């Protein structure tokens, strides 16, 4: 018998209550051999957009077939659908599975990976028994469904098939704007999509857009030079790099770019790419 | 050979020091095949009452036979006893085991589950060697004892049997008060027993008391209507629900009831149940 | 086949981003059977000294052969070496392995344990593919190298052997000072090397120095009596103990010595040991 797939957990539950531990207990009730890895549980409460970014940054670093259970779920108990889906280029061996509420949480992964199949979680045989609560579907639906999926239950057994095109999108409020900057080259305008624990500011501008040497970032009236490593800047100085997740990122060598620049999520950022 | 039981850990150690990791290392020294699940390590320092609530909310969601090691231990090194016990209705197959200091931590679980047998941890053969410190019994006594219990050592080998009735209780400072509210029906007065990461306020009033439709919560001079889901209230509005742990809970749809009402642990809360 | 070794993780990544989860994913890609235990991820950003202390306090409580991957890495992408080493007294069965940047992080463990062999991580066959980023060697080099080491790849396969004497030391800014205090006995002057989650203040003075009964701690103009347990002091009172990690520690029974004394890392502390 093949070992079960790995489950990752991503929530906004924090770590001060036993909610995450309880989800792991329910998984172990279904199959104690499943290995669970925490992505993070410190998504700001109900911030679907930050959860989307975290999942998109992380999924590629797990073994093929990993089941990602993500629960940032402001609509719990209401009319939003509970879903599971498989993604990747090989229908016979999915790159991974996604389990959670249909609220846009998975739209980041699905922007780069095709959905193979999707279901609405309607088969209560795979839920925690007796009846699910109306306030904690992480425990009562998503954790047990994830555990069954990790144990080899086929996706299509979990509920009714739905179209991948029917999934709720997450509106990107700031699409990239690309324009000529005259002699300077090209100007790409994006925004801040995440800020990490170190205060590194991660933009919506892909690193693939800035392969020309000499690119720089403009924030307000500051021009920030680019480099390959944080240490290419002097200690305490600003630097723009293509970060480990592939996005243009602003950092301070040994400090916090967030604190230095006063940037917040959604703030506008420009990149100048020379001719 | 059957696989080892699962161990859960619940402490007030926080996550900034390696104390919790060290407990897991000691467990792995005894038996690297034991699976450990964290309940939480962010109980406020020395708050036995919050630890009691967290354990009571969580134990039922783990496989039968799980060993719950809980260390919130203001009396470490003093005269309080170190104990382990089995609970449930089947002496041959306990629902679970509890390991930790005898300070009332387990009184929540034992209010709903009968103790099968209890021992004082007097057999140092199952402790970390050489001698336990006087300040970290989590590492030196409770973790290794939990690991041996999870590995199949019988409870009675761990020390001298004691009576379940001899365990230290935790005084409930606010027992429920139930009285007539005239034409309105019945008034139940309890208090706040926990506030979670989302700011949801969890009372001492059981959901079983409020099965009549139309029940509501009174806090000060505010009446809060009840519903089945957070989303039954308008965005930013207060709502009372029976929470996922079975207690009457006050929430704000998309916000924090704690912040909205300014409630603290122990504050009085009333429920009105119509005739 | 023998089961893989355990890996511990120690970083300054925090838990709000998925960085730690991603390292675990990369480990599982190499070998899903490896068990990972978190020491802590809440080392203050880039504080190599606190990471050194945490690792030194924890390593002894893990099974022989455990692989400790530690990533507090202000020089990532620059010229600092990436290293791995084996330590202990038995070259055929190392007590443990250390993997991380060569910046002094391991100097605490190596102050008490001899290095058996050390390598610079130059063999990219054991790195995450395709090319490592210049900003996240935890994911791209240290996690996969740790996973291969835990799976039985010999240390010497990971890169070029280097001398243990060539490792970067971490300067101890406050060596102990021992002098006569006349009739009072001996005065040992050290400093604060760590403060834990409870506010316990851990000094650089080893407990082995204070075996004489009646020793006390002097902070400013306060004399703090010693005892064996926190509870030997009255509730809210200061007490000096030899802590669970073996160092002289100042605590408050049921409170925070940090808050009570206003001490910070590096502050001077004296111990008086009577004749």
C-alpha cells in the first residue's frame, strides 16, 4: 500500500486557541499515518487575499499529490460552496489538490496551474460526524475531506463535479500597467501584494519582467537600485531584488523596508526597465 | 506491533524559546515513532483556567487512546503532585490519557468524562535521566512519561495509584444562575470563560440550554439576537450563536466581539430563553 | 533499512509567512519519511547570538544523529560560507549534525562538543533544483542538504572538507570575571545572555560555579537570594535558581523578572558565592 499524501494547512486561526490542533486530531481520526505540514495560521483574520498569496508562493515546494487544505472563510455557514479540486498538467497524477471554501483563495494557484477537475463537497459521508457545525467547517468538513483525499479516496467521490470556470475569482484590484518611459526605457506600475515578517515588500511585478540589467524601483520620489542579494546594499540601505518567490521585492539590508518606506498592501510601486 | 498512540502538547511556554522543541526531542529519545500534535503553547503564563478550557474543547477530536500532556504549572518543583490518568467509559480501551501537574488543569475534561484510574508519577525509571530539574518538569517528567504511555507502558507502572476523588479541583467562580424572567421566559446568568483569536466571546452557558428559538444574549444594556451562522448578522453586527465547541458564543460578523463589547474573562453574561 | 534521522529547524523566519512550511515541503520532496521538529522560528531577525543560545540549550535533548538545520543568515547570498558539520566524541556515530551559515551560529554547541568533521556545502547535486535563489538558502540549500544528511548521505559527499578551526567564531563580549569579595567569598561577574517567554533572565554564569549553599545574585543594588525552585520565593518575589539549561537564572515566582528588574540582553549581573 502506498503511504498517504501529505496535507498542508493554511488558516487565519492563529496559534493561541486549539483550533489548528483540533483539525489535526480530526485528520488523525481519519488516518493517523497522514503527515501534516503547517504553511501558516497567521493570515490576518478573514484576509482571503493574503491567504491566496501565501498558497501561491508555497505549493510548488511540496511533493506531487500534496493536499493543500486552506481555511480563510468569512462566509462559513452561508451560501459559499465548499470545494476540492485537482490541478496540474497530468490528470493521472495531479501536481496537487486544493480543499477549502470557494471564495477566491485558490485563484492564485489556478492562475498558473490548470484545474484538472473540481467538485462541490456535497458527500457528507466524508465529513466529521454527526452533523457539521455552522461555524467551523475547517474541523467538520475540510480537515476530514482532506484526510480522505490524502488517503486515496478519489476526488469525484467527495461530491458533485463542477466546472473550474464556475469558481469564484478574486478581483485583482491593481493589474500591471506597462508604458514607455521615453529614453529611460519602460515603466511597469504594480502594487504591494504582500509584506513579510522581515518587512520585505513584495510587489505584483514578476521578476521575469525585469531581466534587463540596471532596472530600478520607484516609490514616491525615491529611486531604489537593484541587486542580486540583500547584501549588495550597504547596511541599512534599500535594495530591490527578485525575491525567492519570483516577484520584485524591496528590502533593506539588515532592516525593514516596510518601516523605511511606510508602505502598505495595495500601495503603488513602479519599476523602470532600461532599454 | 501496534503503532504508538498520539501525544498532544498544551503549555504556556510560548514559541519564542526552544522549550516545546526540547519536549519533542525528549519524546523522540524515548520513541521516535510517536506522533506529536500541538494544541497550543500560547496559554497566558500560569493561567490554569484557560488551559483547562482549551483541553476540554479539544480532547474529543483525537483518536481513542491519545495521550494529552499539559503543562501549565505554576507550582513546579513544589508540593503539587505530578499525575497521569486514564478516562472514558471503557477501562479496557480508554478514550484518552492525561499527564501533567495536579492543579485543576484536567477538571474540565473530568467534568464530562469519568476517570478510569489515576497515578501519582513516582516511578523515576520513566523520567528523563539523570535527575529532573526543579523548574522544567515538562521536559524531565511529563514528556518522557507521556512518551512511555504512548508506547504501551501501562498507566499503573508509572507510579502509585491515587483516587480520582483526590485530584485538585478548579473552583468555578461563576456557577450558572437560572431564574424566571416573567413573561420573557427564563434568564440564565453565566460569564465569559474564553475569548478566541477572532475576538469571539465564549460563555459558560451550554448550547443545550438554549434550544428554544428566539433566544438572545444580554450584555449590559445590549440585547444580541441569536442565529445559526456568523453571516446571519449584517457585516459588522453582533450575533449570538452556539459555537463549534458547544457553548453560547458572541461574535461579530467580520469583526471582533471582544473589541465591540469590551468584555473580559469572568465578565457576566445573560441569556434569555423565551417560553 | 534504518529510518531517517530527525531534523530540527531553528530560524528567524517567524510564523506569519509560509517560509518554514516551504522548507518542510522541500525536505519532504527529498524524503517524506524524515521527521521535522521545530526548535523555534521566533529568533529576533538576524540575531545570530540568540540563535546560538537556543541551539546550545536544545541540542542535547535529541536522539543521537539528529540533524540541526539553523538559518539565521544576515549574510545570505554574500561571501559567508554554507557549512555542515558532525559533532560529538564518536566519529563513527556522531551525537548530531549542524547545517547552516558559517557565522558563529554553531559556536555555542562547539564550545562544549568537539567537531568531528566539517564541510563547505559546495556540491550542488544536493541542493534544490534548478538554481538556488540569492535570498533564501534555507529553502534552496540548507533544507535539502539537511534532508539528504538525515537520509544517510555521508557528510563528506556534501562538499569540500574544511577545518573546524576555520569556522567563524562569535565574540563573547562579556567573558566571566572572577574575583575575591573579601569576607563575603567570591564575586563572579557575567551578563544576561537570554530572557525567555516568562521573563526569566538567564545569565552567562554556569550553575556549576555556584554549588556553595547561600549563593546570591546582585543586580544593581539589589541582592536576590537563591533557592531550588521558583516557589521557594513568596508570590511575586525575586529568586535566583540554577535553571533547567544549567545557567544561573533570575525569576519571579508567578511573574516576570525582566519586568521587575528592567534588565536587557548584555546587562551586567554578579553572583556572590560564600566561602
